[in-house]
């Protein structure tokens, strides 16, 4: 088996490391930075605090970012960067803020709209501003990935853009920043970590380094997610989930995600189910489907994780979602036949082809029917 592993992001991990922004920027010679942040941190005052603690280094804030960031937000952020000639970016927030910053940090060096590259197959230019990524959810792992997932609400399109230019320069991972996540966000983002690890592991693009990372991340999620959900100030659980998130990010960025992420896009776009919860809905279903693939390699993972087989692991995931208040069905949506067909059709996203078992429309239809 041939494989290649690459991880160009410097990772600084630890409680209180948010204070390292100044030192990091000075070390790398970054100047005139823009803080690109989740609106939650504008409201709770952290964005202003960071700006004043980094006076002379950070010179502005862009905070107009919604969950599942829109292409227009990326363009607006890029306009601000061009106008103020910012030299680097600090992204503070979950996947939405980091993904917006990644795309804006590239597109600002062109005269284009990000729409030119979103779901069009057009290759993103490699040039980009340096980015310090500071995650505040334990979820996407976007701080170490070369992916920016954007939504074009006007054209009903959610799709990842992949570019080596999207790797942040540095990830500063401060678990304390995740304490303010409400339980619902902890649950949804935490189950996303499990999806990244499992999908990275069973992807047709799997490879040994990412397999090892995926196993480590899965182990941590099974041990600590429920604790973090039940008590957001459980220091150990928050730290271990932050560790799981970044490690799962490294586990999936090269092998890529598969069927659960493919199905999540229409579930989020059409029915506003948060990203992690949407991925989590189908993860145990696809675990069962993928159990036999490639000489039962998922079975080996399940057994190493302490389960007797894939069925027992899938049951445990189902129960975990129940305990976290995450959905295991779509009953409340009262979907009509036409809507199920639409879900099937839009789930046929490129990520579906990374799944180790070919997923037919009939299989997707049967799966969605089982959720009704
Ligand atoms: N780039 C990647 O590699 C990658 C991977 C997976 C998913 N994604 C994308 O990332 C996005 C989801 O990101 P996410 O799950 O991190 O959520 P998010 O960034 O959309 O944030 C979800 C909600 O939590 C709030 N929030 C975030 N951090 C908080 C904190 N510490 N305290 C209180 N509230 C907080 C936000 O305000 C928001 O309302 C989706 O668009 C998804 O498709 C990207
Ligand atoms: Zn995800």
C-alpha cells in the first residue's frame, strides 16, 4: 500500500494559550491582523478583549458570520481585508468562522468572488494570507484541515472547497474557549468529531497514520463526550474533547469524509439540522453498512475500541446520541415522498464516492425511509 502523510499546521495546545496570539504573531512577523470571529464573541466581549490585548498587532474585527457561512459573508470579509490591507488573519470560533477566514484569506488576494470556486470545480489560487486558527468548538478540526465548507443560500448549495492554501499557519487550541458552548452545541460538534474519525478510517483513501489518529480520537469521544455534555466545566472532559477534535481533523483531512458527510449537506441546507447532528444521524447506519468492507477492517477498529463487533459499536453510538439529545430519526419533519426523493438526490455528493461500499439511490432511499 502506498501512502503519503502531510500536516503543515503548527499546533499549540493548552489551557490559556489564547494569550499566545501576540507572541505567535511577533515570532512569525505578522502585522496588521484582522480578527475574524463568531458573533457570540462580539456579544460576550472576548473579541474586544483579544483586540485590546493585541493592540498594534490586531487592527480590526470582522464578526458577521452565521453558522454554515454564506459565500456573501466570505466576499464581505475579503472586501474588508482588501480595504484595510490586512496582513494576516486570526479566526476565532467554530468551523463556520475558521472556514470563512480560510476562504476570505485566499480570495482577498484576487478580484474574484468566492462563488467562482464554490462547487464549480475551478481550482482555488494557492496564494493566501497567513492564518492563526483558534477553535472554540470541539468539532470540525478545521484548524488543521485544508477544507472550507461554504453555503450559497441563494442557490441552495452547500459544498466544501479544498485547497492546500487553506491550511492555517498555526492552530492555537485553548480548551477553555469551549467551556461556554451550550450542551446542545457540545453534543452536535462532539458527534461531528466521531464522524470525522470513523469516516477518515473507513474512507477509500484511508492510510496508516490517519488510522492511528482516528482510533485515538474515537477512544476519546466514547470516554469524554457525554461528560463534557453533562458538565461544560469538566476540565478533563473539555480538554480531551479538544484533543479529540484536532486529532480527528488530522484523521480525515487527507482520506476525506464519506457518506455521512455527503448526506449531512441536504439535511443542513433543507432542514437546518446543525452540521454535527446531521452527520451523526446516519453514522451508525453507515457503520453497519460498511462493517464487511475491506476484510472487515471496521470490525478490527470496533474490537480495539472495546466492542464485540460493529453492531455493538453502532448500537453504542445510537444510545450516545439518545443520551446527548441528538436526533436518531426525522419523524418530526413529517417528510413527504417527494422530499425523501429530494434528499436521496442531493445526497449524491462527491464525498459519497469515498465510502468503502458503493451507496446506491435505493440504499439511500431505504435509509431515509427508516428515519420516518
Ligand atoms: N473545514 C472543515 O474541515 C470542516 C469540517 C467539518 C465541518 N465543517 C463546517 O463547519 C461548520 C460547523 O462548525 P461548528 O460545528 O464548529 O459550529 P459553528 O462554528 O457553526 O458554531 C455553531 C454555534 O455555536 C456557537 N459557538 C461556537 N463556539 C462557541 C462557544 N465557545 N461558546 C458558545 N457558543 C459557541 C456559534 O455562535 C454558533 O451559533 C459547518 O459549516 C460545517 O459544514 C468544516
Ligand atoms: Zn464534519
